[in-house]
C-alpha cells in the first residue's frame, strides 16, 4: 500500500525541478557558499507542489485513465489508493510546499504561487485546450527557471529563457504525438485536445520547435564560448528524441531520459562537458 502512495507522488518527475538549479549551475556559482541552504528548501517546495499537482491531475483524469493501457495501472484509476485519501494527501503536500515557501523572498514565493496556479488551471480545464495545454507545460519550466534565478540572485539570459521555453514546447509536442500514435483511435477518449490537432500539425511543429531550440541554444553558448562544443550534443539529443517519437516509442521526457540509454549517455556527456568547461 505504501508503495502505491509513493508511486502516486511520481518522484521520477522531480527531475524536472532540477531546472531550479540551472541559473547557478550554468553561471558557475553552483559551489557558492550557502547555496545548499537556499537550494534544498526551494527544491523541496517545488517537489511537494508538483506532486500535489500530479495527484490532482490523476484525480481529474481517473475515469479516462481507467481505459488507458498504462495509466490504468496508476494508484488512483486502479483503486489502490482511494479518492478521499488521494485528495487529502494532495492538500497536505500543497500546504506543506506553500509553508516552506513562506520562508522565501517575496518574488520566489510569488513564482511558487504562480506555479501552483498554472498547475491547478491545467488540471481543471486548460489541458483540454489545444496549444494552451502545451504553453501551460512550458510555463511550468519557465517558472522554475525564474524561481532559481530569483532565489540565487542570478539574472536569466534571454537566450537561456528562450531555449528552455522552446525545449519544453518541443518535448510536450513529442509527448502528445507519441500518445496519438500509441493510442490510435482511442487517443481522443484519453485526451480531448488531441482531436483538435489536424493531421500533420504535431510532427511539423515538433520539427519547427526542435530547430528553434538548436538556434537559441547556439546563440546562448556564443556568449559562453567554452560551451560551444556542446552544440553538436544538443543536436544529437534533439534528433534522437525525434527518432524515438517517430519510431512509436514513449515520448514522455523523463521516461525517455531514464530508459533510453543513448539519450542518457548524451545527457551525461553534456553534463560532464559543462562541468569541465565552467568549473575546471
């Protein structure tokens, strides 16, 4: 039973909250004194808030997820966790995250509140609106990026902002496309917004945003010449993800990273090159 509750929190998705540390990491301040004292509470608050959002989303989708080949095995649609218990846990997680947020500077607390609001609106209504659903997901990443910048007092490069924004859109489109292809005629029953994307729209926009990500990332590293050799890795990673989605594999970004050894290797090499270039 406890395993079901842990699964419901989706701890693997907490990887997305590492975006909070991108500003200090890419600016060379990751080893600055006092960073853990500010970073760990920030990370914890966003993990609690994001898990609350995942539970709420599962609660809202439990009837549709019951007919999904994989999502029907999740704790709420499978019945392993009662709806009442899941609702109480979501409320406790959200309150805990906001309580931690009260210790943050006002700007960071506002960003945490904005993240909670976007997650709430997404779960209640916006996930069914074409394009708006993609921009809501991207907004979540941008809020994390900005929150990290505010907490660690590091300005966010416009090119980094655009790269994160476009990358989130790119990955969200890939996930939608993989859902459409894996579920076939049942895709509409699982996610109503998929019915309103014309044939060819998702593949075309995935290629377009993928190209834009490469351009904005290249412009970002032009200002950091020591990272210029990471551009080929960026291109390889984008192409690998497109190949994965086009081959009918799962397009979930976290699952793609953790289960696709090629993407994991490329990401690890990119991380090593950034550390070596900035911190040596």
